[in-house]
C-alpha cells in the first residue's frame, strides 16, 4: 500500500509525463516537416498548419477545458482529454493527406486543451501552499521548457531512425499507460459552486485567433493590401470584439475579465507567457530550418544538435525551481527572460557558411538556461492570488497564452523570414545567403519580443502578490471518487 504522501509524488510524475507529451507535440514536428511535405505532398504555404492547427486548438479551447475540469471533475476531464489526445496521435500517424493530418493535429490540440488545465488544477489541489507547491509547480514549469527542446531532439531521432509517423505513434503507449494509472493515483475534485459552460465564447475566440494566424501567414502570398487579406484580418478583429462583448454579458463567462483587473501579477504572467511562446516556438522552427536548409543537416543531426539546449535546460531546471523559492519569482523571471533575449540576439549573427559550434552552440547554452528560469516562475506567477474556484481558469489562461503565443509567433516570424528571403532573391542574392538573411531578420524580431517580456516582468510583476496568496483548499466531489 502506497502512503498518501508518496502517492501524491507518484501522481505528480504521472501528471508531468502526460503534460510533457502535450508540450512535446508542438515542437516535435519541426524537424520532420520536410519529410512530411514530401510524403503527403504538402504545399509550402500549408506546411506550417501542421504546427499551427495543434497550437490554435490547444490554445483556443484551453479555457473551456479549464471550466469543464472545474465543473465536471478534474480527474474525469483529465482522462477524457488523454483519450482524445491519444486517438488524435494515432490518426496523425495514419494520415494520408494534407487535410487528414491537419485535422488530426487539431483533434490532438483539442485533447491537450482538455487535459492540461485539469492536470494543473489537480496538481495545485494536491500540494499545500508554500515550498511544496512551489516544487511541484517548478517541475511543471520545467517540463514546459524542457519539452520544447526535447521535442525537436526526439523528432529528429525518430524521423531519421524510423519515420515521421513515429513522432505521433510514440504518444500512444504513454496515453494508454496514463489511462490505466489515473484511477489509482488521482482523486476526483470539482468546484461545486460553478454554474455552466461558455462554449460560444470558446468558439468565438478560437475562430478569431485562427483567422488572425491565417491572415498573417497568407498575407505575403495574397498581398498585404489585397481584399482577401484585409477581409480576413477585419473578420478576426470583429470576432475578437464580439468575444469581449459576449464575455461581459455572460453570467458565467469563459474568461471573467475582472480577474485581470483584480490580479495584476496574473495579468503580467499571461503577457509574459504569450511573449515566451511567441519567441520560443518560432525560434525553434527558424533554427531547425537554418540547420537543414543552410547548414545541410539531416533530421538526425538536427535533433542531436538540440542536445545542447535540452541538456542545459534539464540541468538548470532544478536550479531554477530552487532559485524561485530563495530569491523570489520576479527576480528569477527577469533573469530568465533576459537570457532568452540574449540567446536570440546571439542567433542574429548566423551566417550562410556558418558552423554548429560557432553559430549555434553558445546560443543554445544561453537559451538552455533561460528556458527553465522563464517557465518555472511564470507558471507560479500565473496562479498568484487565485481562489480555489479559479484553479481551472488560471491553469487555462497561462497555457492559452503560451500556445496562442506560439501560433502567432510562428506566423509572424515565418512571415518576416519568408518576406526578407523573397526580397533578397529578387535582387539576385544567392539562395543560401537569402535564406540566412531571412532567419537573421526573424531572430532580430524574436529578440525584440523577448525583451518586451523582460520589461513586463520588471515593471508589472508584484512581489507582494505571492505573500498575499490565499491558502488553497479544493472541495471534494459530491459523488465518491471512482
């Protein structure tokens, strides 16, 4: 018989394993994109939707997932999300066309949107306020940073040694194992005071964000002043406004806008989370393309190349978790975002005849330190001052910010890279040089975005919000846990 104290640490391991799987899947496809493009006949403009479809559905439905977890039971929604995610992974591996893979990726994202906020709510409920919860949240945040780096590493290894399908099949046994263990390790909990869902709000914000990404990604091809581009972006703006109006009129809104007014640090954490997703996921895509298209790396060589950043992030994850407890959330977050900025600045000097050790390795080490020092404190800041009934909402908000930031960042930085490369080619610049110019321009934009995260961390995160945090007590479910 496992003691209750040991049981919750086993439960944490289960939760982190499933969360690692969902974070992994936004980055793991990067290295495999060229292989997927050849096998399934993807057009160049549609290829990025393999990443964006997952990120958009993940981010767009996270808040609904958090609300569902609070109202229907956190363990129940965790298991439902795991089933959907595992099924989506299986279908991705069996995809036979552009549409089938993009649709399956969207299903994966929806499953991740259900299980992630439920998992974080369970974690917060299991661990008492203070050092113990900070350790658990630190581990959760570390998984976010390490998962992004490990995704590109594992993607390269699986694609080269097996085939691109295995970047999806690898999730299936993990999902099945999680479903078997969940009833034994996780207890049920819910918010008995909740009233209802806001599915319309979820559809409005997901549609608005999808159109925004579509307009950004297709603007170069359609023409930035074309009627089609303008119409898509205007439609996105209208849907965003409609979402805000709808939320203000709902008795139980998807996003109670008052929470952003009441909790300044939570608001700041979500802005930083969006910035972090914007810079990080786009950075990994640009670096992957640079290694394969300019340096001529194979998928396996590209994946192994990421060992530097993944290994560094893993080593520094425990240091970051300890630092948050010792020096506080704000100093750790400022340091982490500063390191992310420096890493992106280093990558701006990539050259067409560069080498891994001079052009990439030092930057990987810097980013490897910056990731855990960013993800760990921003996760803790995102729940600062929240009430028990806001657990699912807070979990959904920070994950939404990061995933939507990733989708928007990929769209923006890809557009900058493609536009710069196209302009250079048009003037007669050699293709490899033009590609490098495009990547460098994207890294400059990423560095500017990351620096904005430093400023937000410095001026908007308040240390006293962590001292004022209320004790977190989750009420048990009305029905027996089964």
